[in-house]
C-alpha cells in the first residue's frame, strides 16, 4: 500500500508538472542515448580492431633472426643468426609451453600466370600450422596446405583473396584450376576467406600466394627460414616463453641469452594487450562525455524535485507530525527521481538499440567505415549506463530530499 | 503523565526576539480532558506544538511519560509523534490525493505494521468515527465534518497517550461541530487523554478543566 500510495503521488506530480517532467524525461533519454551510442561505437571500434589484430594471428609471436651485439664464448659480435628446420624442431621439443611453431620462406617477384594474365608477386612457403596461427582460413570449398602436401612436396597453391581477384578476376570455383608459378603448374586448393588485418610484415595476407614449405625449398633451394612464428600455450606467459626461446636458441647458436638484438621478436599478444588498454581509455573518455550529457539532464530532474519539495511542504509537515522520519521523507523524493531517471533511461536505451540495429543492418563498403560503422551494445555498456543512470537519479533526488528533510514541521503545517 | 516546568519559548525573527511562552508550569494526568483558551498571540499554538514534540522549548523541562523530551534526537521525536501523540488540526491536514482509508493508514505505515495489521486497524478506526462506508472516498468527496472524523481516526491510529486538537471545530458548521465534540467526549469516556485548543465555549464547557493563557503565561487552571 505504501508503494501504491507512492505511485499515486508520483502520478499526481506528473499531472501537475507534466511539461517539465516530459521534457526532463526526454533529456534523460537523450543523455542515455548519447552515452550508450558513444560507448557502443567505442565497443564496436574495439571489436573491429581486435578482429583486425587477430587477422595477423591470435596469440602469436613473430620472430626474425638478428645480429649478435655481445661477444659470447669466444665468438665476436656481429654474427648473423638464421633459422632452419632444426630450430623449429628444437623449440618444439625443448619448450613445452609452446603450442605451435612454424617457419616460413618467402621470395619476391615471382611470375605467375593464369590464362592470359601474368602477375609478378611474392610467394610464401608455409606449414599447415599457419592456417590457425596466422588466420589463413579458406573460403568454402577450399582448404589450406596440409601434411600430405608437405610430405609429397605437392605443387598446390593457396591464394590470398585479393590476389585471386587480380589474377583470376571474378571467376568462381577456382579450386582445382591450374596457375603457372615460376613456369611450374600449381593446382589451386583454396582461396583465403576475406579478413580484417591490421599488422603485417611483407605485405597483406590477401595479396600473398602460399605453397607448401617443402615444395618451396625444392624449387628455390632455401636453407634458412625468413622468419618463424610461434604460439605460446598460455598467452599470459608470452614473456616467459620469450626468455626460454632466447635461452634455447642462444645455446644452439652460441649467443648470450641477454643479447636482445640476436633475435627480433614481435609480440603480437602484448600488442593486443596494449591496444586493449588504449581502448579502455577511449571507452572511459566516451563514457565521461556521455555522462556529462546525462548529468545536465540530472540537473533538470533535481530542478523538478526541488519544485516538488516546495509544492509538498505542507504534506511533508503532515507526514512529520504523523511520525515520518527523515529517511521516510527523503526516500520518497529519491525514489521519484530514480523513477524519472530509469524511465527516461529505459526509453533512451530502447531508442539506441533500434538505431544500432539499423546501423548494423546497413552493409559497409568503405574500409575506414569498417572500423567505425559497427556499434555494439555489450553487457558492459549496459551495466555502465545503468550505474550512471542510477547515480544521476540518486544525486538529483538526494539534494532536494535533503531540503525536504530539514523542513520545519511547525512552519510547514502553516504553509499554504 | 505530562509535566511542564518553567517552560519558555523565544522566537527570533530577524533581530527581534518574540517571547511566545514565558514560564509555563503545567501538569496533565492520564484521562484528563482539558481545553486551552486564550486570545490569539497568547501562545496556545506554541504550547501545543511543544507538547506535540513538533517544536522544542527554549528553556524549561518537559516530561512525557517519564521521558525528558528536550534531550531526544529527531528520530526519537518522530517515534513519539507517531505513537504517543495524536494530532487533530483545524484545517484537517489530510493528504488530498489519498482516500480516507489511506490517510488513516499513514501513521501505521510509519510505525511499520504489516499490511494485514494495518488494514484491520484502519477499518476498526473508521468504524469508531462512523465512516467505514466512506473509506474509499478522497477528502474532496467528504464534508468538513467527515474530514475531521477521518483526522480523528488518524490521530487514534497508534493508540496515543494524548490527543492534541487545535481548534477542531473552527472550520465546521455548528451541527458538524457538535458531532465532533460528542466524539471527543466519547473518547474521553473511553479513557483517552485529550487537550483541545479552542475559542469555542461549547467545547470548553464540556471539558474537565480550562487553562487560560495570556501573553505566554497561564493565568488560570495550570495546576492539577
């Protein structure tokens, strides 16, 4: 009954201050809309970026051979460190924390022909583990290089999707077709699924041509890998694994494990972590901007509640005379402003969800917009918004209610 | 039950001090039925507000059922107003948007009774003042006499030690006024303690004792 009475009181107030309350509720809805929208864009940007980041590979480190800068065990500095298949096997067997490791060969300016079209492009010699590590996922109907391709040094090729467009045009079902690479016919086994890629070395993956590492070696006779890629089992332990790699390879190639320049390691995991921090910062910034908008709306709510306190002075006095305590008087105003906040907030959230749905449904072509045009409303965003709404409602009710609580009952009973 | 010793009340408005009460000594025993009379400005309402714990004295002692009221904190005073004091006002002071039932229920809500308990008690109270069939009506749908009966029911809600009525018939026609007087007499006969501020000799003539106030002092009827 208390709640019911409270609700009736609210409705009465609504009637008396209809215009004001409607406008304020709209202001709250607008504030909520802007905060949710901003956070949703931030979240979408973050998602797209981390997707793009994992386009290069999820939880991997990319390693190049370097040059020693510290003399070690009687050997001078300036020696080049390069990797062979032995190093891959060594890392696999000596560091159990490594889930996957593989080397890659590459060679530029290789002529490749399909029909009448000839391009001069880069060719990679890869291992099957690159499918997972470096996100070389095939489009439907195709596959990536497998162990048998390696074993039999098959002349098969996996094409980057952009390169396929340039070489073979719009042709569909290119799996099984033959292209000539370096005057040798290769069978197409798959085309890479389109992906967002941010970091890259030696060009984007969509522009690359991949063949089995063994086939590559047989054709061009490479001894050394151009680089290695490894994937720690636990991404959190990437730094530990890195130290292990220095130790193990240092022992084999005779360089000081402290000699950082002997190897070049690109820690994609750490980079992703750093980026998440940046995005947390961006989200906080966007949240603050949205929060400010909401705060202004909160001032409107406070204004209404101040007016309500004045209008209800007599009523407050009656309640005090009948034994209402400070908290009884205050809670009413706080509850009312919370109600306005959540009603407006609810409307704002619903509106935002509709807008976001519409934006998500619009197909995006431009590359810049691929990063911006995917606002996402996550539970985090909702939680943050609801907390801020609650705070705004609470604060905008608290100050007026404090004024109500110090009303002098004797005077308020005389108030007309 | 109520004992007031040497009470003064000074209001400060701007730079002028107004002495509303200038040394009041008053005793009210259980089941007393008193009226407080005096010209306007004599301090009747101030005395009433202090007895009702809505206001505190500047000086002097106020004992209510053995408690020294002047020393209590605001929450404790609210409890006393809730459970020991029943107010009846000249202008009724009912909440206009609430029904008769809801108005009577309010003190019970503050007391913290369960809904079931409140409902039973509220219906019982409205029965006492003869308004049970009108309990779903709002104050605007009731006559002045009926509104005052609702406020009497509300004052009785928590079974208070004393009922304080401030000109309870002041806004009523003579017929309704007479009815209200009968209700008070009836309550007195049932054992309630009642203090009524009034100009109306029709009321004061029915009370046990008349206290006359003039310029903030009791000129007649203060002792027990």
